[in-house]
C-alpha cells in the first residue's frame, strides 16, 4: 500500500540514472513498493547521456550505438562518466557498463533462502606446482586462494596430493593462468597426483603422473624453489608454505604460502615500474564452477597506484 506522501511523490528517472522525487523518501514508511518504467527502448535510451564525454579522444566508436531494434533491458548501455584512460588522453576505449535496471528492482527485492551445493562465488584460478616424493612435480588447479600482504592463503582438500606434498616439501609455485588457458585448467580437473586414488575421489579422479603433459603446459625452471613454473602463466609466484594445518571441518588443509619472488610477463607490467597493469592483466575466474574473465573496468580503489594505467610515484606497500 502506498501512503499519502508516496502517492504525492512525483518520481522521475533523470539523465543521471538517479530517481528524483519531490521530497526525500524515508526508509521507515516512505519507500515505494514498485517502480515501473513503461516506454519503448529508443525513447528510454534517447533520454540517457549519449556518451562519456564530447572530447575528441572519446571517438564515436566508444559511444553507445543508436538503438535499432528492441532488445532486453539488461543490454542497454549508458555512460555517465569518462573512463580513466580517456581522461588520461590515451585514446578511446570501450567502457560501457550495463544500465543497472535490475538494480532498481533489487531495491524492493525479497531474497530466497537457498542451500547451494557449493559457495565458490568467483575467485581466481591458480595452478599449484609442488614436488612429489620421488622428485617429480605435481600440478593442480585450485581457486580457494587469496592474498594477505606477501602471504597467499590456500584452501586444499586434505585428500589431495598437493596438500600432502606441501606438508612434506613446502616449496611451491603459485601460477596464475589468463582466461584463454581455461581449457588447459579443465584438462587438469579430473586428475590427481595421488596413487592410488583415494576412495573419496575415485568417482571423479584418475591418477596422472605427468600433469604438465596432460594439460599441454610447459614446465619452466624456477629461480629459488624446486617446483617449476608454468611457462604459459603470465604471473608466477615462487613461495614456501610456512604453515600447513587442518581447517575446522577437518576436510581441508589451509596453507599459508610466503611469496619470495614474483615473475610477470612484461606485457602486464606498467613500463619502468614494479606495478602489474590492472588494465592489461585479467585473472581466470572460477564462478560457481564456470570459467570467466574480467569484464570492463568499473573504477579503482582510492589506494590504486595505477589509476588510469598511469602509476603514481609512491612506493609499494602491503595491504589491499
Ligand atoms: C578451477 C578449479 C578450481 C579448484 N579449486 C580447488 C580448491 O580451491 N581447493 C581444492 O582442494 N581443490 C580444488 N579443485 C579440485 C582439485 O584440482 C582436484 O581435487 C585435483 O584432483 C587435485 O589434484 P591433486 O590431488 O594432484 O592435488 C579445483 C579444480 C578446478 C578445476
């Protein structure tokens, strides 16, 4: 039910993508129960800002195309600000972001309570190379990895060969594949370096002693650790697991790997600096067991040392 003030609130959807009303809405009793936008797409997109800016560096190619035929609302595009690259005068770059029409709905959304079988909400894939008991090397994909300063925290199945290798021989390389390597990663998915295959993995895994060969990836010697790097991976971290222990469930091992050396493909490094260029590097993201790359940049942290791809003259410090 709408109260009288809501009934009187005359809302309009302005060119800034904000909802304007004749008075502020109060969370307690004034929120509308629905926003319904009724119009044809050409009229709707025509009402939106036409491009990020009118500067010559924002070439027509970077502007949204004129609407031709009706398409779903979620494919409409709007530009409300210049991309950092454009402002830096480095030329046009597509920077469209979806007009967030679904977000308007989410203001009034009631969530479902669900029980998903997995909670892998989208984290980068890494390939861990570790040393086997006989001096050969294992390679395993995993995605439960994240950085704390120069420590990478890894979550590994306790029954897997990688967890066992790390408990005995803590040196490893954390290799980060780019999105185009997803098929090589998937070739590794059903393989384990453990022989015999443990009963808990028998239905989905088979033993493979040569994981590099099976994936079609090349081993490249490391500088300071025994396991090799994956040559095709643009980022490679040599590391040593300083702490390896069971998690609360007892089913997983958490390893804290201290990074000692970072190798980066020159094409993803801002020239003349120690910075990875976020516009050039894209991780392979494992999103509820599907593979994705990155979409267009949305913005950057106030702490970014590479805003717009142009590095600031501050020294690198740990932190996020
Ligand atoms: C994209 C991807 C991500 C994975 N993430 C993890 C993970 O975070 N932790 C884990 O223990 N296993 C993960 N796995 C499963 C292991 O790769 C799999 O259990 C493999 O058999 C381990 O090999 P290993 O026994 O030789 O160590 C992942 C697999 C794929 C394909």
